[in-house]
C-alpha cells in the first residue's frame, strides 16, 4: 500500500494543513444560531373574498387610531384659549361651525388631479388596458387640496402650519382651528397619534431569555454579537450581467468563504440570518410589439399569453443562489414589486414551486406552522428576530408616499409613517391593496424596534424616539443591483455597518 | 301560514276564480270564499298530470250548497292587497296547508289546456320536480348539519364514533356567542321601547308615513342600524357581521339590533341599501 509520506515530495498530493494552535476555530466554522419567530400579521386567507368595499379599510383605520389621536389632542389643546375662545372638541367633521374654535380628528384625503382616478377614466371613456404609472402625483401649480374626512363628510384644510408636516391620504390626524368664510377649515395646530406602545425585547420568546434580559438593560453585552444581513434588489436577470460578478462575491461573503480565516470567524460567521427585501428578480424588459425589428416580433399567442416570452433564467439563478447559501444560513425572503407574487399589497409569500432546489429547506409538511430554514414571507413582514420586533417592507409603501411630494425626504417619511401608526397609509388610494373588512394589518399596533424598507436608491438610517421612551431604528436598504451594498445590523447594539462588494 | 304566503307570491288564485265562473251556472256563492276550499276540493280527483288542481264540476257542489255551512271552519280576514278577499286558515288545520301544493307561475298550465285536459287525456310534461324560477337560497343551519352528517357517515369507516361526531358538529353549528345569547333574551317590548326612544329624539314629525307603513318595528330598527355610519359602511357586509365587527372594535353597538337579527333569524341579510345598490339581483317583474 502506498503511503502518503512516500509520495508527498512529488508535490502533487499534500496532507491537510496542520491546525495552527493560535487561531481558533481552525477546522470548521460554526455560524451563530438565529432566534427567529415570524408573525403572520399580513397573511391573507387562501379563500379570500373580494366582494367587500374599500371603505371598510378607512373605517377600520380611523376607528383604531382615533382614540389615540384624540387622547394626544385633548392633552395638548384642552386649555387652549385663543382670542377669548375655548377650544372645544367636535365629534364629527361636519359639526364645525364658522368662527368657532374647535378641534376634530379624521382621515386625510389628498385631492390631486394627477392621481390615477377610476372615475375620471370611466367618465372620459379612457379604457386603458394597463394603468399608467405616473412619476409623481403632486401638481406644481397648487391644484392639490388637502381634505379632512370621516364618516360624516369632508372639509378642506388650509393654513400655513400645514406646510410643516408631511401629509398623505390615509393618515389620521387631529386639527385645531376654525371654519372661515369660504367654508374651509383654517388650521392652527396639528397632531398625530405618535408611536404606539413598544413591546419589550424577547416579548414573544421563551421565558428564560426574558428573565435574563429583565435584570440587565435590553442590550445584553455578554451574549455573542450576532448580525443580521439585509440586502435588497438583487435583480437576477436573464439578460443583464452587469453585476453578476458582485452577486458571486456576495454569495461567497455570506457563506463565509471570502477573505481570510480571521475575518471569516470574527465577522462572517457572526451573520446569523439573511433577509432579502424584495426585487430579487429584475424587472422584465418586454419587447416592443410595435417595433419593426422582425427578430423581436411577438409570436402567436396561445391561450392568451405568449409562452415564448417567458424567461425562466432569473428564477433559476435566484434558486441556485439560495440553495448554495441555505445549508448554512437561514434566509427570509420577501417578495417585491418585480417578484413572482401577487401584485396587490400585502404581497403573499412566493410559492415554493419557484425554487425547485431550495424548497427542501422550507417548512416541513408535518409542521407547517414552523418556518423552515428558507422562510418565504409576506411583504410587509413582521417578526421577532433575536428578540427585537422587526417590521420590513420591500419598498412599495415608501415609494408610493414619495410620489405625493416634491423632493421627498425618505427617512423623514419613514419616521412619519411610524408616527402616523400606519405602515401603508396610501393603500388603497394609490397603492393597490386587498379590501380588508374585519381587521386592517397596516395599522401598527405595537412599535417595532427595527423598521427597514428595501429597494431604495441610497442607504440611510437613523434612530427615532417616542413619547414613552420607544426607540426605533429606521433603515433604508439600497438596491444591490445599483450600489452593491449589504447592510449588517448588530443585534445587540443595533449599530449598522454597510459592506460594499466589488469584484475587481 | 305557509300556505298563505305561497298564495300571496303567485297570482293564480285570481285565475282559479274565472274558471269557476265560466263553468258553474247555478253556483251562488259570495265572493268571500276560501281558495283553500278550491284547492282542497280540486285535489280530490287528479285527472290532469300537472300539479295544477283543476276543480271539476262535481267537486264543486259543496260550495254551491249553503255557503255559511262549511266542512272546514275558517275565520274570514280580508287580505288587503288582493281585490278579492281570501280567508285565512285557522291554526287548527295546519295539515291542510301542507296538503296544498306549492305552485309556481312556470308550472302553471294555461286555462285552455286545463279545460281540455280531462277531455283529451294527452300526456303532459311533468313540471312537478322542475323549478324553473331561481329560488332564494336560505342557508338553513339544520340543512348544513344534515349535510355534514351525511359526509361524516360516508367518510368514517367505524359506525360507532359517527353519532358522537354528528352531535358535536350540530352543537358547533348552533352554538351562539355570549352576546347573541344575551341578545336573544331581549324582549320585544324592550326593542319597541328602544325604537320609540329613537323616534322621540327626532325633532321633526314623520311626514310621509306611507313609506314606513308596511315595515315592522324590527325592520325599522334594522334599517336605522344600516344608516348609522359610526359603525362603518353598511354596503358589502351582512348586518350580523357588521354588528360583530363594531363590538370587536369597542363601539358599543345597541344590543336591540342584535336581538332583532337573532330572533328573526336574519343572520345572512345584508343592508336594504345594499340590495338597492346591487339591483342587478334577480327579482320578480310585475
């Protein structure tokens, strides 16, 4: 029998490197475990009906947030005396009287002529097959009107203080002022519901972790620091290969195979979970049917769709990407506007049939309630990761709100969403949504610790504080296909670090 | 009473009367007779295969006799809508109402055919088991329980646990929530008092009473519930579900409304406004 020592000097075969006793974890890197509990706040029933009216959504939102808004307004304006007049609370929007100082709570409605309106389309007989998506809804020449609405009626809001606040359709506010001669309500002051009560860390997990964290502050310094990686807009595409090299580097980085052993053990193995926040598949570039180029002529349509225009490559690439990471890294996958999930908000999980290789890491059929290693979730998505309550979306809610104003301050709008207590106020006005009738999940009942929005043009983040000591870390996750950046969140200190990958 | 409602829904009884008048010459009967009589007597000889009970000449003799003496005692109470007055059967003759066949316009045979049916003895199309008019489907909880029972008997192999399961399913179907139990204890007098309180709070008198003359207090209470917008929009949701949603949100909807819904068994009804707005629904044409 030939022994290894005999042929070792030939240079072809080599014994495995002896472990250097100075470096730790020399043989196999172990990834830190992830404590994860995903909530089905936004899951819709499979047999859902569509007979309901959308007015139920506004009614549910107003009923749930109105008590909180009125409480804050009462505390602020109870003793206000302006010009010898006491501010009185008025029950309904139409009960305001001219010349009387009063305050009332209701829903904001932005009357903008550039907003897509079904009534306009019907009245002008414009039967466009696909709704045109407009860049922005605000009009430059001041034709926009802000109205306050509740079940009794609407009243127009005017006044200087309105310019200091972000307002979109669907946020619940309380305004103090009086009705002027034109029948409009002149606003003197404005109040929101502000941040909802925040649950403590580990609120939904087992008791032993909770008791440990009760003694110390919420931040546990002795625990090993874990990181959550959040990436968005991976954009696997069948046609464009501009960033495919960076995608490979990303895969190696997340699988702890890149760089040297020291960073692998210190940083990369500390990543306990990856969250992919939408747009994993690039937007389909459809060929122009009117072009004269014979090669791009659409083929005959069978059963109403052109089967040859479907390109399976993007989802195959995504599947192989996931299946190489999944053996060692749990992944949470959110659908985005370009992903194969339903187009209305809240998007339901991407079906496991899209991932022939990765679906084995999904939930086991015998335990359908426990999320598997690959957790395909809804968009928006609420869960408890490492004890922190996390709320995340793939970007549709923020992008839609940004169309309502000029030069939107995205981080400021994220903060405004938390203070309005509504994660998608423009649903169903300009954001397509399911007609909820019994309960509307967009109202934030509990304040999250971490709120991220994906598919944004630039990375940004800040921490906001609430009146009861709530602290929320807001993150704008940039599109990987444009910026090549991954966001890492430290689960103990809630500090962020951004990793930019480049393949040179 | 079921028989009378079937009478009101179809227009045949007037046709019956014209047939009688053409055939009987010596009949001196007063207009106040019961069509119940007609059906009963016509039923005795079933010569025509159609369900339409044709009163033949010989069966009419009891009517031509002394009108006041009737084998069946009926208390005359005029029906306000039809031009001819019908008498309603009393409660001690419920089986007669069951005997009376339920006829539909589509199953009605024209008068000419009816008169010649006995003469020609032609075979007729049997409409007895075909209902060509779509009927309003009422989800009867007992039917549901019966269907569930059938399914269980078919699927379970062992016969012994079946009766237990059937009982469980029936209990689950008929179980009421605590607020519904409380609502069923609300008396009719309490509901009337509630409605009177609403009416008294209005400043102006009711001007057009004719629009609400045919409505019971329960119906008025429910329509007021529909337009109470503080409990949400009434279109696109059943009244019961709207009440339960209002209670869940803490709006304190009045328990009298739930009492009317539960007592009159109108759990699946939508708002009256909803039916008007969705007037594409099937209805009878006059």
